[in-house]
């Protein structure tokens, strides 16, 4: 079920490839027969591809929502703004930084002292199980504050889906990572 969800709603690349192969087979069939029925059959893969495209664009899965949220948080970190990010942190947050308030204060202090210019998410793996999700990701952080350069950090973030949406319940202490390696 999960692989069908990913195939149709998140990454229909393989479906498009299969439909392209089917279209090629139907073109060969049409060239051999040259009938009206064979010509009409050429429309089937095109209509299916259009439907798959529309479905993938209009349905946002939990995994896609989480990816959008973490990307938004990364963009806000570049601007050292965390007002929007606090919406995605649960009131009963625990983990790296302590509680919700101290995590936000810590993030603001670190962003200002290091002078974060850009945050790029390089590796992201999201596992959704019901109303809980686990996200592992690596960020490449470019900064020009106290020290200039780049640092890569590996994060593990735990989410819970509440009535108001997905919220971070826990973040483990980030670990240093090598660029390009998980």
C-alpha cells in the first residue's frame, strides 16, 4: 500500500516510464494495423499520464507536508526568524534544547552568533506511521558569523500529527556529518 501511495502520489516517475513504453507499443500496433480503434487506443496512456499528473499535484501526502514544513523552517533559519517555526513545535516538546521555549531561544542565539547564510537539506528520509513520523536528514549550513565556512549536521526529528497539523515532539542532539554521507 505504501509503495502504491508513493508511486501515484509522491513520485510517479516509474508510472510515467511504464505509460511511455505502453504508448510506444501502441504506436507500433497502430503502424501495423492503421485502424481507427488502434488510433483511439493511443489516447489511453496519455489520458492515464494526465490523470496521474493531476493526482500527484493535487494530493499532498503526509510525507510531502513534512518535507514542506522542514524546508520552510530551514528558510526561516536563514533569516534568523523562528516565529512561524514555533507553530510546528508541540507544546509538550522534549529533546535537544530542553523544552519548546528553550529550543527557540537556543536556535535564535545560534543563528545570530554563527550568522547563517544558507541552510541546504541534503539527505532526507521520512517514515510515517499513522499519526507519528520519524525524519532523518542532513543539513549543510553555510555561515559567516564568528567563524565562516560550512558545517554538516545529521538530525533526527520525531513528529506527531495533532488536530492543528504536524508538530515536532522531539529532536535528538545533532551530530556532525560529512557532506554527501549519511
